[in-house]
C-alpha cells in the first residue's frame, strides 16, 4: 500500500501537526509505504526528516509555475503510488493532472472549516469545488464542514482530528508558567487563537471586562498573534491592564492552557465556521471546562452542559455570565472538565484518527 501525501507547507499549524501525527501512527502498519511532497521550503516541523520516509520539496516558484505539475508527475511515474492524499486545495489541484494521466485515486483532505452560507463564488468554496469531481474521497474534519462545502454523501467522509496525549505528558510546572507571565490571581481564563477576523476577540475581551466588574481575582489570557492584536490590546481600559495577558505566539501552548480554570473559544461566525478546533481539543484533553461559540464542528466536539457550554455568536453578556457561573461553581467545572477529557479519549484520539485513515486507504485499494 503506497500512499503519496501532499501538503502546501509544514509551517506550525493544526493541519500540519495532524499530518505529522498521522505519519507516526501509520508506522505500525508494515504494509504501508509513505512518501511526502511539500510544495514549500517552509518546514517548521523539522522532525519530519527523522520519521524515516522520503520527503521531497517541490517549490512553487513562481507561484503558478507549470513545472510544479510536471515534477509531481515525474515523481509519481517513478514511485507509482496506489493513492494520493492531498492536505489542501492547492495540493489537490497540483495532483489532478497526475491522477488523471496515471489513473491514481485522489483523497482530497482540504475541508477543515465549516463557514455557513458561502456563496458559490466564495474563494475557498469555489476552489475546493473545482477539485471535487476529480476526487475519489473528500475528507472533512467535521460533518458541518462537509455540509458547508456541499460535499455529496457518496464522496464525503468525516474523520475527526486526533489528539496525541503524549503532548501533555511533560508539562511545565504551573508556578513556572504563572511566574513567566506574572500571573498572581486565583483564577485564570484563557483563549487560544490567532488575532485574525475569524476569531471573535472583541466578544471575549468585553465579556472579560464584564466578569472583572464583578470580581477582581481573575486574569484573562490570550495566546496567539496576528494583524488584529494591537487593535484588541487597545480595547483594554488602563485600570484593567494587569488583568489581561497577551502572550504572543508560544511553542509550549499546552503548559499555558494547563493553568487555565476555563478555556474559551469565541468565533466570528460572520466570516468563519470552526471545523474541529485544535484549541478546544487541547482544553478538553487537559480537563478544562469550555465556553465556546455555537456552530460548525464545535457542536460536534462539545456536549452542551456536559463537557462545556455553547453560546450564541457575539453574545458577550451570556459569555460573561457563563464564565462567572463556572468560576462560582468549581466542583461543577471540575466534573465538566473530566467529562471533556473522557470524550477526547473516546472520540478524538490519535489511534481513532489513524485507524480511520488506514481503513479508508484499505477500502480505496480495492
């Protein structure tokens, strides 16, 4: 079983990390041979070169260089894969001519969001749907994503993200993290997500200010970077500066989440719908109760009032009230976090994700 994996780049990100973890998981199957093509020299996950599989970089220079198609064709002609598994829309587009000419089945794994009500000419939807007729299987990491992209039930397959619990086996000491960011409050509430339009930091910050108007023993943390960071920092009144920590980009995100009492994910549903959020996976795997915007794949991972609380989009007063409720009811928060951790182990484990891909590969081989 020879599988050629294609991805646009290996920068730090959820899709890229998921691919690396899948490669590791598939190593237990002796009959599986893997080959990886990356269409960029941007490789933050240097560990990929230690996994024992061939890694080929085919640079897209210039961006629309037709030689990219030819180089991929030559590699496939030489290696003769049984299946090609793309991990992005552009990777699928590059694969299509080779799949047609060499009659190789294409697994199209580009759906990782679930934005509602996209027009036909929405850039992401339009490009993705161009690749669908040439794809044997189309993978979404949520049922909501498959529906948003209008994937037929004949081709669409939902395979949830898997969380590798080894990532939380060597966390830094909580006191060390608190000291690093100068956090002295009794309680910590946090949100992990880039400062882009797709995340609703405005609701998160305003809800935080609502909480702080009622109790002063809480620090609100925001982990990430992006073009909107300065704008959201400017929202903080000077008297509350010490109650907000903006960490910027961080490598050891799990250790930071470990000091949270509550994990929050606010999504700007006007422009984005979550697939299966890696931030929510991390919160729940670490036993944290979650307050998150309703919609998309978030509804598939959080069981409302059991593993977390779902709220309507842009509902800052509701978010503030739910955070206050969980802070005032620590026993209920702990139980909610424990149930979340169980749910990750049962439905979003790395073994479950790896087995699902392996079974798909087996099915498509015949």
